[in-house]
């Protein structure tokens, strides 16, 4: 018999292209806020001005740094307290949302998130900060934004290359959620529908960057991805990417996009039923007689080829010299529930393959065919 515990996070979602200013103003009024701190990196400022055009912010904050260094979080917290801020409005990608969460973690100030990428952090109660080359994550309901305002118009500012990386980061949330420590039938269903929507939406955005239907489908998929991830927890893929990002300062979305197929190839042979369902979600129909793991990996490889996705960690700035330290850190963080037990040998193989960009194939982290 199936037994599980599933927790659904309480959050308000307002979805509508071109409606961000109206929706943000409505939430500020609903929440009774009078001292709003707007968090947006300098390059995100035009979008933030649009989204907050119907309110009068008390404080603008633009010191946003990838992986949220602790010292940046502390400066932002001090500024929020000094200005008696009672609501945070973050407009931007995952780093911007991450900083808002870091402030909320210690102050309890509520967040209204306006995502401009497909990162998904806005839909989770997971926070992350970096100190001394180590990224630490945790779970706390204080950091879950009370409201998410989705406006697909803002994703127009993303170049196709970044749309692909950000969207594949979201897809990584889906795939990791299939076998993460708290995976259950509900978050698996969310993850599979999110995978379908992301695959279809990203293909549409790549074919026509002005296709708003595709952009909205991608946003829809990114939200489902984040919901599944928030419920299922952080699996092996995210543990690897947190090490690569926090310790080696690799770019977040590109790292996730690059590592994803190698972790899928690593795990898929051990979970054939889930692999088959994922293959179908990614557009590979079940024709009978095919190996589920191979079908899933080939479906992802085909999608990545269509999207022109990043293929090698070397292109992100990682080097072979970093592999031993990365392996040591990954082994300390790898979930015991992962479908395949992580060892020094197989994680070394996986990272070597991802470094070099060799074509992922099921069962072996390092396949014979190179790019």
C-alpha cells in the first residue's frame, strides 16, 4: 500500500501579462503595507519600475549578488530595519528573490515576488546563502513569498540563451523532484506536467522569442516545477549544483542546465517507471519495447539540442582541478535516498563527463561518445 505525507504551501498567485503594476498595487493594499522595499539589481530596475509604478517605495535596493553572500544579506537586513520596512517586493531572477528571502529569514518581513526568469525560487520556502565558499540552504516558511505576481512580458528581456538556461534550471527542479527525499505521487505529477509545459514552452520561445503563448506556458511550467521541488526536497542534482555554485562560483542557471542530463543518465536506469513517464512528458511517445532510461535521456538530449543548451561545465569556468574537492563536498551532501548510491568513483565520472560535455547515456556517467 502507498503511504506518504504531502505538504502544500499556501501562496497567492496572480498571473497576467502586462498586469504586474496593477497586481502589485493590489497586494500592497491587501497586505496593508506602507513602507515597501523594492529589491532589484541595477539591470532589473526598468522592470521593477514598471511593476511598482502604482506604489511609492520607501527604499530601493540594488546590491544583488549571485548565490547571496551572507555579508550582502546582512547589509540588506540592516537597511530594511533602519527604514522600518513592512513589505519586500523583489523584481528579478533567482538571485534577487534569494536576497529577499535572506532578509525575510531573520526579519519576518513578508515578500511579494515578481519573477522575471524561470528560476522558481518564488514558489518555495527554501533559502540559500553562501559563506566561506560554502552554500548553505534551509527550509523556513518565513521566506515563502506570500504572493507571486507573474507577468510574461518581463521574460521578453531575457535573451533566448538565458531563457534556455533558466528554463532548464526549472526543468531540473522537475526531474530532481521525481526521486528527491520527499518525493510522492502528488509532487511527481506536478513535476511531470511541469516537464511537459517547460519542454513545449521553451521550444516555442526558441523558435519565436515573441511568442507570448510559449512564454506563458514556460512560466506555468516553472511554477509547477517549483511547487514540486518545494514539496519533494533537494535531490542529488541540486546538491551537486549547490557545490559547484557555492564553492566555485559557477553561474547558477547555466550550471543546472549543463549538469541535468548527466544526473538523469545516472539515476534513470534505477527508476524505469518514472523514466518512462518523463520520456513521454518530454515528447518521446511510448512505442513499446524501448528502454525507459534511454528514452528519457534521449528525449532530454533532443530537447537540449533543439534549444541550443549549454553542454560543458568547462564553458562555465569549471576545471578538472576542482573535481576532487567537488566530489568530496557532493558525497557529504548526497541524499541517502537517491536511486543510485553516490560514490567517489561514480561522482568523479559524472563531473568529468559534465566538465567535458560528453554525450550523456544511461548507466554510465562517462559515455564513449564525446561532443
